[in-house]
C-alpha cells in the first residue's frame, strides 16, 4: 500500500526540522529566530501527523529510521544525523503522544543535543527538563505531587503499543520483542510502590481496543498474582492463544469461543501463575 505524498512530506519534515533544531540550539538560545523557526516547523509537521491519533513512533527498525508508517529507505543527511543521535543515546524508539507542545519539542532537541551519551543519560536529562509527551516506550515523567500519573501514562502507552502490535501482525510484520519488554519493565518499576493503583487500572473498560487492553490487564494481574504468591519472573510464562482468533476482524467462528476458553490453561513454559 502506497503512502500519501503529503503524509510522507510531513514525516520527513518532522525529522528534518527536528535535526535542524538540535543543531541550531547548540549555537543559539531557544528564543533566537534560527531556533524558533525550525522548531515551529518541526512542531507543525508533528501535529499534522498526530491529528486524530493517540501517539506516533519515531524509531529505528532493522537499521532504518522510521516516523510512524514511513521508513527512510533512502537515507538523507538529516535522517542519518538523527539516527546517529538516537543510537548515541541507545534509543531505538521515541513515543510522541497527543498533547505534545512546542516547548516539548524544544526540550527534546536540548536533550538530544547534550554531550552526554547512553540511555540512562537521556532518561535523566528528560526527567530534569520535565520532558512531557515524548520519550522511549515505557518512560513517564515522575511528578512529585501526583505519584499515580506515571502509572497511568505507562498503562496508556501499553494499550496503544499492543494495539500497534496487532496492526503489525495483520500487516505481516513481526513486532519487536524489545518494545514489549520495555512495557513490562515499566509496570515492574511501579509494582512495589502502588499495587492498588495497578489493580485499579485493570477495571477500566475498553471499546475498540478491547483485545489490546485485555492483554495489558492480564500482564498486570499476572505480576500482582506472582508477587502475592512469592513467585518471580522465571515462574511466569505466556498464556497461549491462537493467532487467527487474536487478529480476526470479523465475527467469531463456531470454534473461536472454545479456543478463547482454553487459552488461559495453555501456557508455555508450564508455570504456577497460569495454573492458579
């Protein structure tokens, strides 16, 4: 399926003007016209791609930079520069969520323009700059006055991510295992601090994205149950499910309810959580 040329232009513009913002911010202050002009262009393109969306992903897949569904299969100087910057911070994806502001774009450029390197450095700088709405999958800004905010943000990221995983499967692409692991790590970070908040999230009702939300809820419940029973990550495997049921977009066939009923008992490797 070919992409809309205007959509391609916007995706390319995000990277081009964000890369320019990083460069110019290293020379001029944020209020300088050379910074304000290119950061505004990056933000404008970003808002056009984000319109009607919860989030988009800017990342590196198999060595190729991509913005949402557009891949820079033919690299440009600015796409190569931006990919080198992400690699320097050991970041393979940046999630940009709806609600992002021009200030967020400037803060991101400042963080990426830092001489520090490595993922921990990025996370520390992002926290220091209070970078909102932009960060690696699973990252959330910690608010001193609202400890539940980080949990809610990670939960929303998780539901959006799993929705994306199913989309990738339908398109014949294999989701990255690293993305799923980073989501689980995000939940594990909050597990010892606020178990009640994590449990409360699983009661939220989904609608169009029910299956994705179900997957995230099962993940949370499994971790809470494992902690209660004194188990660790070695005791938690996967509950099996039939792919043709998971990605079915139409009505269920006569065998689907049977498969759905069996899947909690079908697990690999054999583990106590699924038996419970």
